[in-house]
C-alpha cells in the first residue's frame, strides 16, 4: 500500500518524508488556522536541525502543494484541498495478495472523512462477511501503525501482501483473524507484519 495516501490530481507525488510533513502541516493549519514555526516542525518530525525541514518545505512548495510569502513568518498556506480519498487498490478479505503502489481513482467521501490521513480500499473476498464487509465494498481506513486488540486493520505481511482482518496480539506472534469461520487465522511474528491502517467505515455503493 502506498505511503502517499493523498495524491492531488495532476500534481507530482511527494516522497514519504515530504508526505509526512505535508500531512502534519495540513492538520496543524486546519486546527490552528495559521502555519507552524520551523521549530514546531522540527519537533513534530523528530529532527534536531532545521535544514531537513527547510529542504522538504522547498520541495513540497515546488511540487505545488504549499506556498508562503517570503520574509514573512507564519504565512504558509495549503494551495489545494484534498479532493477525495484515493482508492489505493483492492484489499483481500480472503487470503493474502500483493500490495498496491498507486491510487487508481477517487472515492468522493471527503465531506465525511475530511482528514489528512484517510484512504480507501476496495474489498476482494468474503473473509470479513460476518462483520458485514463483503466483496465490492469500500473500506475507509485511518492511516496508523498502531491498533487496539480486536480492531479491523489493513495489515501487510512480509513476502505476501496486504489483508483486511481483525488483529490480536500475543507476546511472540500477531494473529490476523477473519470473521468468516472458513478461513484459518494468519499467525506471524511481529517483525514480519506492519499495521497500515484501522477501519473507520464501510461504504457499499449501488444498493
């Protein structure tokens, strides 16, 4: 699954580091109604030097995502609002499939989930049918690397791909469990699995 969870149409993709800073800026400006200081950005990105922040800002600006007035503090603005949740591809609700690296279309639910860290996936398979998630549904996910016991997550398993399952934690393994009893739980060591998002909502279109 792509790290660029928001891709603005006809604008150059951000690198993961640029994306991290950009998403933080969107949220900060949305909450505070003004732009942060370089020091605040350094703290948020866990950096000790302003140089990486300044470099990322210049690249993000050059790609058309932000702008500011030279020589004036706290004048940064977001040039274009997010225009939809990217559908990053499909996610298996069965076994495991290869992850997707590009968003192919947009699901226009931004009015419901106007956050800089949401994305959508189209469900393939029936392993989560007991949670009322069926093939063809769109799952709206919050991008995060952490999840609570029993939450429905998008999880990437090294060497296999990304799957939609409930997650359970044991000291020596992580269990990814389907709600459909015909599917066996997937048991993997913690170092071989990455939580990529937790479920916010399910969208079923055309019914």
